[in-house]
């Protein structure tokens, strides 16, 4: 069923009774060409691009709960490609380009809104670092713009320019950055993949791998064994647990990241704003809530909830840069489990087990990566060779000493 | 005569303010010397401390007063303690080192810290705003000490009387800590 | 979160800094033949346990001790707190 | 307007009249009213507009679960959006305005959306607005944003202050209704430290809203007696207006106390206090929330939950209407009718979905059995209801009772799942409660008064026994059990009109059915697709009915269909309160250098460096811009002598028999053989082999070293060294203590530095080049006996010293140094000149030590000792970190000397395109060198050390510019280091 204004009109006039399921609920088949473990944004995007780009449609996406129940269902919805390092920047720029055409491609409005993202700068050293980053973005074909404090004062008069502990000296804009209605990404990919024949199987938990002689031949699930020529893990947040079923140890720790939303408000924020001297970033959703977040809680956790010190730390950052939000009320907070990798960057790679592939380690940056992650993972699965923009996102990079460490804090996941 | 002389000006020198139910003041000439117990030499160090101060090294989280009341000892961790005593000259470390005669490692901490004493019936209510340690007398009795964090600043808090607490915070941020305390007192008056 | 410090009693985790898996105590022998391989594992690979985990916390705003805390990463329940120096000695790190 | 609906005294103080305005209209209420009860008293039933369809809405509840009655409270900078009128305490001069309408509340132009509703069903926006692409951001989205949202922020800085605090208790009792009061009494009597917190400004919960008796007293009177007893106990803290909003790990609860929100003039004291309550145990006695029944047009002003009607009647002496009807599926609804009738309100009908006899006698009311309301009439105020049998009953208010849901929210904050209880057809707390919590009373499914009182006491006593307290033998309060039977009805299927579930987000039964049709069947899909339960009330009245309807669609039971997870906060918490004092300049503490006062008095401009404030430069009269000052400071230092406060560098005293061996472990280069009285520069690696800090360490004695770290890494280095000493080498005798704040340290740099210091350092100390050469250190005295430390080190490349005195003398020491230097034209210099000189000298700093660079990159590869192990050594040997063509730190100068280099430029070889594949490195630091008369830079470029003299492109597309730069040695000044050894 194609969505359009006309269809809405027609259905509206007939009591909205003609709408069809956005995706089917098929019984799992006994065998697939590719089984993708994880019905999150990345898994669904992978299945979609396998079908669309490579014509591989005998694909199942296995989801333990309901699709989109992982981090695509709880994040702060930001898209951007403002990275520094060559191992990252071209990948995220591909992702941003894919976002830009996604809705027409999927026939699903994910409310992609390129409202801009601004990283505030509070010191000369920070300015130098952001100029370096902005230039790196340009070299990779992305956009960047450095704004001085005067320009920001004109554009964002509600920021605290005159009484700040860490005065605002400027900021790096990426005007093409912005926000997306996050759930719609999962649903849009699911619907489009389903339309191309992919089986989306909810309430199907993988409980083991069928590995013979170093080759993965399928998975055990709560709904029975499923054989596959290729098995693709795509379970960021649970990577440690799932990989352990295949006997793998990973350069990843699971950490909890909290995020927050306020009650609905009439429009106050034009785009995404991040504070450079504390842990706070914020945007406003189409419904009017201020969506914001900050640092991870800092300890290993699979608990999908956090603690108060980080809530306070984030709100302190918010009041430090925009004291007009004092009377806006925090409505809801939630915690997501992040695959925090050892250098803060992800992996899209084969494993040492033939037929078993790994996608994970997205830290708290997985949402914006969704299209490119699916795109590159599908490429890897179809061609058995890494996509050029994901060529450095390999599991063996630590052995080689080729870390992709955007923050420069080393092998301590909670600092990334 | 030297061509130049130096005048001491510790932060908050002379600060003394009465808020009603709370008094806040900066004690003057409080010297602080750290005493570290050598690994393997703990017993000898404890003996030397006993000899020097007339009391045993207190347990971690406790303080005690020297037998002749000349100094107080605060045990901050298993291998570290502070000796606090009045001393105007900048040679506090030498005085303690001499007393301990090489049985422990010492450093002068007098200028590292800035002391404030908060007292009065409203002291606990004021501290409740910034101190996460339970200061109820059952939980934080006389002579209890704790090293903790208040308003992002490392603080050593000691209960020195029924309604009196000694607070040590870093001297470079003394003004900010004073501001935090004053705000707490004003908010609870 | 509260961490029941063996010497100081329960203290808010906000006084502590977190490092990670207590396996970080077991720094490999730099002179071992396979030192490069072992340092790679030591530096980069983690069990990332979903359940009871032994981990290192530093009482930075307290007595400056490193602690080994046994905590369940699913429930955050803490069942044991030890002085890391003692654990290090038990693991044969005395020189 | 007069208080036409005020019918009785209730528990308010009718002797005190309170003036307020709503949408500019003057009204009156009484002390003890909420804004909602006062609005009702004034007959103001229409109070707001819904989110999506802009439907007229009235007051639906009497508590914090309110979905409809949201207003702007106060005006100007204090305007607070989305305030629930049902919990806003009335005060003299209160101003409130309604939200979310264009034009007046009565005539909202946006109400047209209601007519479009067939085309705006669940998820419609996912299916359109995609063409043409550019229209989304330019046209559709702005329109959606403007019509969405609810209240308005003032856009002004919040003028109020907030505070935080910490409380500790043995027993935290959450909720001061019957169960909570009973629990608190048990706790208080046992001698335990008890905190009793309630979100209301009047404790008592439903005891104030009902006419039930406790211990033969009216419930409200018993409450007063109980509170009097609790107030007299020193071990009990009563906290009204305090919401426990979150249950966190290990018995920590978040609480919000509203201190001045009910005051006409909030004054200067903190508006609200955010408490973190450390409890050993907690009793959750949060009560229950009434649920509605969905039927056609059930959203009209005048339709209200039945329990809320009782609250208004009994507590506030207000009736929502003059002619009432009651629609119920349970016994409880009957009490609303009885209470209304007892106060003389005309109750026309009691419509009971059950075919059974009257529960009680309600004078004048018709009892209509086995029927239901299926439609209503009255756009801005209810006029009549239509029953399933077709009869129309005129009335201006309708009380609806669909049964009660235990308020289990806090039990879910640690991922506990509620369980379905068949007996009461509701979710009750599940087995996995937050550690230390028990649940009592209605929150635990004990929906009668007697049971709640009893369970409150027993729950508390069980907890107290666990904690070692002896429970009091005093008997608990007694009450009679009231009738409580009911038969669940979620939705009246005969309804032909839209039946609302989520009143705020305008989600109807039809939307749920459509979600089911489109396969959004899991509860979370249903919520997210329809937006049910995502409004400011978080679905407190709508979640369960919606779940029941989805269950019916799927043919599953309610528990099979699932429940939703409640997350903190229980009710919304202002960001200002969560931030507390941390805003403006109080966001973080300041650290001031010892010479701060001197600098302030001598023209310093200050800059934030971490938490430190440092002098950036010192302006002299006539200087037009910062460059004038900085050039002068750097030049003068190189010509004669300059003085800079460098106290901010971390100082760590390292003592112990194994101190030297320990330093050998933590530094990449060797320290074991450093003689006493000498200093060495060292670099530190992380275990992954990357360089992370550098500095000098002086050996003051055989077993005593003084280490300096960079300002930024002082804490990190200390932490890592403690880790090394406790966890890696636990039997080394090493002791660390920071003395950063203890010593005021000054760099005295320049050819005249020794001459200057000779005037300050006491004569008995020989500081000649022979006695005190480059990299010497020692304890000296200055100014006639003041102990000091002297270090002969140089960051500027000049003959230089650093002298440290106890911090108390720091400010005066700066004065003394300047006076002693007057004959040499000594200058104070700030961080900017410091930076210029270090770049001229080619020293790496923070911009170069960015956590990704290795000793190899920095040109210091040979410092990583081959002779010993150190932290980071093994992993620093990995192939990518040792590449010959790795980037190397070198110097740069513009080919056109008149141009200024740009930090952050990237390097591209001649003739190549400026694309990432050709990116060879970056410029890390730049400065204008007054000594050389042109711009210079430090940067990293591939194989840089082998490319001296090569000209490359330095591109900065962010500035839309590029320039030709020449690769040079990073040592622009005195490359042989002759000056610093002079």
C-alpha cells in the first residue's frame, strides 16, 4: 500500500478502515540466505538494503521483542556528520546523504529535519580543534561553518552570553545536521523491507549459534532453529551477550546512557545545540518537547536506567547555557544500553567464524549512522568485502594500532 | 636585612560572619601536615605518632586530639593522616617531621587547604544543602571526619562540637566554597 | 548508587570514579614471550558480563583508595566491596 | 463572577478570600483552594484546549494525574507553562492563562483541526508531507510545530533560584494518605528516623476527600491528630508539597519540594529544593488513580472522574455542576452520588453498567441499571448525556468511575513490571521492587480504607524489625471497610462518536483500533504510533483503558498484551530545580591563582583554563588590542625578564623508598638515576601507548620527588598513579599527595632572570650557573627566610627559573618579583605570551598532546626507554604506531610572511586536490612571533621530519582560504638551546 495525501483522504472518508499492516508477521522459515539478528534500525536497514541494492530478499530479521525496541526507539534523534577522523567522517557523510533521500525512498515520512547542529566553543583550544574538524568535514564533502560569538548572539539571543562561567566564544555549525522522528526510521525500514519480501520476525530471541568446523550455519531461537548461509549480528547494546553465544570476547563494554524530554512547548529552539564546556545537548521535537541528553552514567550496565547524578549534571549544563529553560519541566527520562567500544568507534566486519558477521560498537552515536550502517553492512554481507567508507571499522584495528579515537581518551569506554 | 619581605595573605583571612543561627568563620594560623605511613613501617610510624602526640593514630574516618591538646590528628585513609595545629610560621612540616624522626613521610598541606568553621543550631540544616554525608549525631558523632565532595569541590568535614564542624577545602577555590556555604546558610535561615 | 566502603561504610558513588573490569589489575608480564598478544587482550578485550561483575572504582573524593566492587550489571546490586590493593596482592602482584 | 458552585465549607478557609485572574478575568476563591477548585467554584468549566484537535476541555481530575486543565501560571519571566490547575495552590494575586489556542479560549481558530480529524488519525503524518522534499522544512514542519507544543516559555532567564540537598532516613514513607500516615506513625513510634513526604500541600490524601471515619472521627480530623503526633516527634520529618519523583539505586530517592510556588511574592529564597533522600527502607503509599470509561464525546467540559468530584465536594466545598449525573461500573461511584446529594446537589441519575440493586440510597436520583453513557451534548460545557437505551438526561456535569488503578509508578523505576490482579482488575506492584521498598495501601491494591490503614502499619513494622527497631505496641487506627465491588467496563461499544482515551494528546478508541489494523500491536508500538500516554500526564488515566482495548482487538488478555514501563519522573520536574544552583557563574567553582588579586589590580584580562582563571595578558595604557600586550610581554621577556604565575600546573609530591622505581614505571623515560637536586623532563603514556601528559619531575631527596603535570591533566595523572601504586605494584613503598594549591609558583624567564632572583633569594643560596645549572632544583629561602623551592627549568627557551613559595605568600611574591625586576623592566606575562614563547620554542602542549599522538609523532620516540618497562611501552610498539611515514611534529611558516597561519588548517601536497584522501596532517598551534616578525605554527604532517623546506598547501575551507606554508624545524628560537643554559 503506497502512502500519499490522496490515500489519507480516501481512508479518512471511509472511516480509516482500509489501512493495511505496515509489515507482516510471518512464521519463520527453516532457512534463509541471510539471517539478521536484531530488529533495530541497523538490522532493518541492513535487510532493506540487502533486498534493494543486492536483490537478496530471502532474508529474516530476528527480533527478541518488538522491532525498534532498542536504541532506535530511545535516543535523542540527532543526525549529523561532524566527525574529525578519516575512519569516521566519510562514513557519516554517506549516512547523512542517505538520510536526505530516505523518506522518498521508503515512502515513509520520518520527519527528517535538517535544522542544523551547533557545537558551542568556549576556549581557543576548542576553537582550533573545531576548525580542524570543520576542515576535515569539508575535505570529506560535508558542510561546516564557523560562527563567532557575535553571530551566535544574533541568532540565539537566549544563550547565556553575559553571565556565563565558560563564556561562549563561537561555534561550529553543520547546517545539514538535524533531527529525525526516531521510531519512524525503524517502522519505515521495516515496512519497505517487508514489501520487498524480507521476513520480520518479532518475539524471536536467538539463544545460540549453529557453528560447525569454524563455520556458522544458522541460529537457535526461541522459535526453533533457523539455518542461514550468512548470519549477521546487529544487536548494539547487547553485542556482548549475543557474541558470547558464539564464544567471542569483544572490545566493547555495555554502558547506560540517559536521555530526557520535557513537556511540550511552543517552538523555542531552531536546531540542535551542544554545550562545549559541560555535558548537554538539546533539540526540540515537532511535538514541542525539548529532547536532551549528556554524558553516559559511566559504569557498566545492562539495566536500561540510570541514576540521579547524571540527570543533574545534564540539567546543570542546560541551565548554564540557556537559563530560559528553568521553568520547562523534565517529563520523562530513559536509559539505553550502549555498546561502548574501546576507541569510541564502531565495527562492521566479518568475524573469525566463517559466515558470521558483526555490526556493533556504536557507542551513543548509532542512530545517525543507521542508513550507512545498513548500507555498508549489506555491502559486506553481499560482497564479502568491506564498503570503502567503512574500511577502517574493523575488529583487528587495535592489533594494528589503528584506533579511531575521536575523543583521544584511549581504551577506556566510559570516557568516549 | 633582606631587600624584600613577604606578607602572608591566606584566602579568607579574617572572615567571620554571624548569620543568626549559624556562625561561619575562617580559623587563623591553622597548620596542616600530612603524615604517610611507610609500607612495612606502619607499626614504627604508629609508635612514633603515639610518642609525638600522646594518642594512638585514630581509625580511618576519625580524629583525635593530642594528649596535650596541641594538635589534632585526622586519619584520612589507611596510610595517610593529617596533623592540624596552630602555627603562624611556614615551617609546620619541619616541626612534625622532627617529632616523627623519619618514621613517616610528611608534606606541608597548610597552604593546600583553606579552613572554615561552621557552628550554631542551624549548621546542620545549612550543610544538608551541599553535603551528602549523613551528619545526624548517630551517624557522624563527635570527632568523626569524612573526605567528600560538595558543590564539585573536595572537602574534608570534621565534627568538632555538638553543632560545630570544621571544613577544609582547596585554597585555590576557597572563594567558591565560601560562596557555597553562605548560600546554604542564607537559603536555610 | 551507594558503595559500602570496607573502611568508611556506605558512600555515594558520586564520590567515586569508575574504571572498568577488575581484570585491569592483572597487567601482563612485559617480558613474557607473548607479551604483545597479552597486552592486546588486557587493553582491549572485555568479558562485558551481563550479571555479576568485579570492577574497579576509585574513591577520588574520599580516601583515594581503589576498590574492587562486585556489582550486578543487570540490577546494579552490589554484593561485595574489597580494597583493590588487597586483591592485587592476592593475585600475586607483590614484587 | 461569583462563586456560584461553592456549596459548602469543606476543608478550606472561607474566612480568607483570595483574588486571582483567569485569562484576565477577576475571580475569587479561598485559602486552601487549588486553582482548579476555585475555577470550578466560579463556574469556569472550560479551561483549555487539547493538543491536536483543539477541543474545548475542562477539569478532569483533582490531582497530579490531570490531562486537561493545563495553564500558564504567573506572567512575565515567571510564566510557567503546562501547570496543572488541579495541583496549583491558590494564592492572592495568582494569574493564570489558558494555553494552546489561536484567538480566545472560547473561540479558538485552530478548532478547525477537529473538523479535519478523519484525515488526522493515528500516524497520518508518517504517510504524507513528503512531496516535494523541500516543503517539509519550509512549510509543513513549521506549521506542525506551531500548532503542536502546549504552553509557552517566556524566553527570559528564569528569575528564581533553586537549591538542592541531601536527607537521610531509616524509613521513607511516600504518600501521606491513610496507608502512609499509618506507616509513618508506626515508624515514628518505633524511634526510627522517618521522612513522610506528600505531593499535596495538605497531608491526608483521600482522607480529606472522603467522608469516611477513622477511629470514630471524620477522616480529616483523624489526619490532623495523626499529624500532630508526628510533628511532635523529633525523629520524624514531614514534607508537604514534596513529590518523590524517582526511585534510584540502593534506596536513593529524588524528591522535589515546592517552597515558594504558593506564595504571592516568591521572594528571593529558592523556589524549589531538589532533595536526594538516602533511605534504608521505603514504604510506597502512593494511593490509586481513578480510571475513566471511554464513550462517545466523553471529553466535554463538565465530565469528570467521580473520585475527583468527591474531592471537590468534600475538601473544597465545590460542585462541578448544578445538575449532576453519575456513570459507574462499581460501588465507589455511588459514593460520589451520595456525597453530592448529602451536600444538596441535584443528582439526576446514577447510570450503573451493572444490572444490580442500588448500593446506597441517593435521594432524588434515578438508578439506571445495566446501562451506559454512549454520547454527550454540549461543546463548551456539558448539556446532556445520551444512554445506550436512547434516553437523554439533561445535566451540566457528569461523574465517571471506571474503577481504580494502584499508583505503581515508583515500583517500575528500576524496571520492575507490574502484575495483573484479577480481583481488582488492575495492575499491582510486581515481584521485583526497588531494593528496600515495600508497597502498602491502595498502591498495593488494598483499595478500602481499613485495609490501607492496616497494611501501612504492618508494612512499616516489618521494615522496622528488619532494621532492628522495636515496633510500637500501640494499636493501629481502625476504620470500616466500604463497599468496593465493580465489574470492568473500559469502553461503551455502542458509542458512535469518537471516544477519547488520552485526553491531552487526543487519542481515541478508533486510533487504537487503527494501530491494531496496521500491526502496531505491541503496547510500545501502540503508544508510539498513536502518541497515547506520551503527554504531560504520561497516560496516568489513559494507559490501562487503551491496553484493555488493544487486548480486546488482539483477542488476548490484558496481562498478555502487556503493560507499559513507567520511568522517572513520576510528575514533571523543572529543569531549573534539577540544575539547582549551577547556572551562570555558579555553574562550576572557580580556582584562583595565588597572585589573582595582584593581577586584577594590574590590568589582567582573565581566561578560563579548566576551572582556573588565569591572567591571559596585562594591558598597559595605550595598547589598542590584545596583540599589543602579548607582543610586548613576549618580547620583553626575551629581552630582559618576564614573570608568570604557573601555579596551575599540577604538583604531586612522591615519597617513599620505591619512589624512583615507581617513576620509572609511570614515565616512558628513565628516572631511577636522576641525581638529587636535578630535574628531568618526562613523558607519560597511557597503557595503549599513546602519549597523554608531560612535565618535569625534580628529585628533592633520595626518596622524595616533586612532579609537575599539565594543568589539564593534574587530576588524571594523580588518579592513574594511584592506580599504578595500589593495583599494579601494591607492594612498592610510594606515597602521593597533591600540593598544587600549596605552592605559589612563578616562572621568572629571560636573560635577566638570575639577576632578578639574586635580589629575592637569600644570599646563602648560590644560584650561579655553576652552582645551579640548567635542570637544577633545590630548597632555598627567599626574602629573609621564607622557605621556597627553586627550579631551573624553561618553557620559554630563555634562561629561566621557577620559584615556589607557600601559597599564602603568592600574591605578595608577585609584587616582590615585580619590584625586584623594576630595574630590568620586568613584565608580568599571561598565558597568551606563554603560548607564543612555547610555540617559538617548539614545545608540545595540549593542542599537540591531543590523546591520539605518540612519542613517535611528537619527535620524542627515543625517550621511550628501551632499557625498562613502563606503562604503555608494549602497545606503543604496534605497527601503525611506528610507521616511518607517520605524521611528525614540525614547524611551519607562511611563504608570504605577511599572512597569518590558521590553526586547524589541513596540509595538502602541491598540485593535489583538497580532499580527504590527500590529507597529510594538520596545523595544531599558531602564533604571531614578535621576535621573528611573522606568523609561525606547529603542526603534524606525514614524514614531516624528512621534509624540511618543502612548501605545502595549508587549506582551511571553513574560512574559504588556503596558503602556501614551508615546513621548518619546530624550534624557531635558539634551536641549540644556548640561552636556557646561559
